[in-house]
C-alpha cells in the first residue's frame, strides 16, 4: 500500500499551538501536517517516576490534543529513542517535510544533527526556526563579531536591535488549522509513559502584579514575580508575546527576560560551561566538597534560616524565589566551599523551571567562576540578606515551622567561613 505523503511538525520546547513559528510554517505546507511529540527515553530513563516536569509536559500535550480533537486531528505521541522513533515513522509515512523549532543545548544540537542526517537520506526536506528567543546564536555580537560575555553591553545591543523591530511579530496559526492531518491517534496516559501523577504542580503564570516589580521582586514573602520560568522552559507561552508585553509595561521585567537570552547565547558560544568554569583561571580552587555539609544544605538544615527556607521551598514545591536562589548558591560555594557543579545538579533534579543555560549561568555567577560573575571576595551574609529581604521573617516561618521554637546550630560560623572562602579563592585563582 502506498504510504501517505505528509509533513511533520515536531514539538519539543514549544508546547503550544498559538504563536509558534515552526508550526505556522509547517501549516503552510502543501501536505497535511502530523503534529508529533516524542518522549525521549534518553532523557526519561534517568528521571524518577514521580517527576512533576514530565507530568507538566503530559498535561500541556493533553491540552494541545484536545484543541486538535476539535478540528478532527490529534497529536502523535511516541516514546523511545528519538532516532529509533524517526526510523519507525519513515516506514509508516512518506515524510516529505519536517519542521521544528531550534534548541540550543549541546545534547539537543547533537540529537538534531543525527535526526537530520537520517531524514536527509530519506529525502525529507528539513526546516528549522528560531522560536525560543528573540535573538539567537550570532545575532547579538560585538562589533568584531565575537560574543558578548558581559551582560550590560549585551543588553544594550539587544535593546537597540529590538527597538528597530518592536513589537516583534506574533504568528497567527488558527486560520491554518485545516491543514492538520486528520487523525485519531491514541493519547497515552502518564502511567503508560511510565510516570505517576505528581503532588508538585507548575503554577500558572501571572502578569497582573508587575506594577511594582522593580521594588518588590527581591522580597520572597511578597508574591510579586511572574512564575513564567517553567512556561518559558517548555514553551507553553510564547517569548514574543511576553517580550512585547514587557516592552510596553516594565523595563526591569524586560531586563530579566534579556538575562535569559544572555545565558542562552553564552551556552551556545561556550558549551564547555555545562561542566567547566567559564573562567579557567578559577580551576585551581581547592573545594572542600564535604558530603555531610552537602546533605545538610540539600535538606535545608544548615542552621541559616534564609538558606534552609529556600532549600525547603525547593524540595516541597520545585520552585525557589530568585533572591533566595542567589543566597543558597553563594552559601554552598563560598561558606561550604562545595563546587558549583554539585549545587547545579541538585537544582537540575528539583527545579520545575530547570533550564541548562540559566542554571549553569546563574550557578557560575554565584560561584564567581562565570562570565560577568559576582567577584570572589563578595560573600553574602545570609543573616544580613534575611534582615534586608525578609525582615519580619514571614518567608522563613512559612518554610521552617519550628523556627520560633529555637533554631539549630549553624553548620559553619559566618565570619570564619567568609575568611576561609576569600583565602581559598585567592590561593586557587591562577595568575
Ligand atoms: C543559582 C540559580 C539557579 C537558577 N536556575 C534557573 C533555572 O534553572 N531556570 C530558570 O528559568 N531560571 C533560573 N534561575 C533564574 C531565576 O531565579 C528564575 O528564572 C526566576 O526565579 C523564576 O521565577 P519567575 O518566573 O517568577 O521570575 P520573574 O522575576 O518573573 O522573571 C521573569 C523571567 O525572566 C527570566 N529570568 C529572571 N531572572 C533570570 C536570571 N537570573 N537568569 C535567567 N533568566 C532569568 C526567567 O525566564 C523568568 O521566568 C536561577 C537563578 C539562580 C540564582
């Protein structure tokens, strides 16, 4: 039997039908479009069965599938190794064209290269698009063509370019929906994919309380940030819509979205940062890497309330307020002299918004090893941070109910740890 000629749109970090460039382009194809998602075993096999991020992906796909069902179509969901899945798809369909949005992580770049090779031998035409960011790869560079490694000049150039485009184009896909392949593919349950429902949930984002964002965003007890991060991570919302909104309403908020792109381009240009110090002259630091201290940090039992509240918030909800992330990260690297890679890996396991570029970028910032990082001699005092940003102790009491009953012994004395950190960094930085 002759195979059906189709185009395929491959969903990855862009789990929405609205304002999705790759999908918009796919739906202009002369062939009906199969919307595909692959649960990649190369990623899933290393995760616990209860992983709130997998549950969120499943929930987001289910929403897309319901929208597609209304127009007589459905998502094709596959589970397996991506290359194997594509080999299987090639035998089932005559795949004329494949569309996807680019992903800039080293693992994804390698995966996509392998898939593209396979598709090329199959004579499928491949189209890939920029969707996850406003500016990608080499679009924002210095006059000499080299990447920026300092945020402020990067941001200035970003804004200069953005102001020429403003507002950035948003893609209206709904008028093209009749070009989806008519189908009734079975939609698997979370259990069929090998996972269970999680007690931790991704919160919806909000743009309603950004009025005083610049004044309130540093105070963890004030719920004044957007909670956009997991939505941007999985693409359940479009960055173009968010940036257009931010440009109209709040410059500080726009700056945060630019930080996200800054770290994405750092990862793209310097993929070594995933495991190695951006500044290699910091390679000589003698970390203590004490396992007992690390356990106390992970479980939120360091005796420093700001640190412990943050770690408990992370463990219970998969989220931690940005100010507190900075405090706990600095504490791990400087007070405990544990290398940033340990903390980065723990965050990667727990954060709902875990994103390789932002996580590595911010951890290296806190450790002092990154580009445009906090200087090594700046050691946050967790108690001063508490007084400044949670003066009434509202945040810490929320996460440490036993706080008023007399709180535990600090794992290290602050003054000793500060001096030790400065001396260790100084001795370890290669001249
Ligand atoms: C040690 C450490 C690790 C981090 N790991 C991650 C991570 O894995 N994933 C992640 O998305 N963010 C990470 N961040 C950045 C930041 O903490 C979160 O993006 C933010 O707290 C998410 O909450 P929000 O969406 O309410 O933020 P808002 O304050 O509402 O900010 C809006 C958006 O701007 C972006 N943004 C804000 N701050 C930063 C930043 N410093 N770097 C990059 N993007 C930023 C995010 O996309 C965020 O959703 C980390 C920060 C630190 C200090």
